[in-house]
């Protein structure tokens, strides 16, 4: 039996984790493409004469349709009831794609399958298919990048939902996720805050360290930790991040959690219960 005492989770409360994890997934997916298909990058012009902007636009629409269709298919199969679809959903002027809502509650186990399905189905399929020489090869590469990075919201909601316990019930209302018979844990929200600040700290420190190393022409250290190094090869000088960047980023993120992150996470948790 589903309790009336529910919490409502919306992604606008997690914009920092959403953007940082999404950006990290963009870098990850681009790295995977570069590793698997080094001869043909996304910036390479299509051999079929399609302009890049058109390939991006088609890929964005195709990704949205396929991603949400997979959600709907699995929800229907798992007993979610009637479907309501609202296109062009925005939160704080940031497009979050299509909003899909349902009438029935699902168990956490079943909803977890629904949440992760597009990532584990569409991303591998589009990645493998983009290795084939077809008129839509570049489009499929963009689909892989868009779907992988666009799954950041699903992963965030999954982490919050799982923290409520396997006995909880979940209903996707479109703009909000209702979680009943269980409450999300503070630890899950702290983890998301920590992940976001670590990613942002790493990117900011890495950029700053590389810039300083390039301007000064020498390696950059903080104590024994190497933040950036200068490398010379074939009359070219380049700067790259050192292993110390991630160490400093982790330390800064821990300090943030201790100083203000926990208070921020508690406010987020309280806002779900209103």
C-alpha cells in the first residue's frame, strides 16, 4: 500500500550536480569516441556533404525521441499506467528535455530499471553503430554524446531514489518524482554535492594551473603536489595537468562539505518534504 506521506524530487534542486556531472559525461563520451575511432572526430566534415549544424540538430531531436521512448517502453512494460508527455521542459532557463509522467507507482527496483535503461541501451548501440560507414555516422556519434551526457539527470534521480530504500514506491509525475514509503537520505545529497564540487574544482584548478604553467614556462607545484607540467617535443611546448590537481580538488571539496555543503544538503532535503 502506498502512503500519502511522500517527498517530491525535482532536478532544479540539483542544478550544480546536473551540470557538472553532465559535463563530465560529455568529456567521457568524447574520450571514448576518440579512443575507439581516432581517425574520425566529431569535427570532421561529413563525407556526404551534410553541414555540421544540421547533424547536431538532427542528433538532438533523435536522441530526445529515442531516450524518452525507451523510458516509456520500460515504464509501460513494468506497469506504470497512463502516460502524459510535456515537451520543452525548462528549469531556470536550462532545457531539461521532455517531461514524461505516469499514473501508477513502481517499486524502487522497477523504477531503477526505467531510469538506467536509455543509458545502457541507447549509448552502447549508438557507439557501435557510429563505427559503421553510413550517411548518418556523425549523427550517431552525436547521439552517443547527447544520450550519455543527458543521462546525468537520470543518474541523479536514481541515486536519490535508491537512498530511500528498496521498500519505497516511486511515481514519475513529469515535473517531479514522487517517492513514498521511504525518505531520501542526507548522505545521497551530500554525495551529489561532493561529486559536483570535486568535478568543478578539478576543472577550475586544471585550467588555472595549465594557464600559469604556459605563461611562466615552468611546472606548477603546491608543496609536493604537481599541478601542471611543461612538456617539450619536436620544437613544441605544451602544458598538461599533474596528479596533484585531483588531490587538491578532493581536499577543497571536503572542506566545502564541512563548511557549508552539509547545511546546503539539509536545506535541499527539507525542501523536498514541503
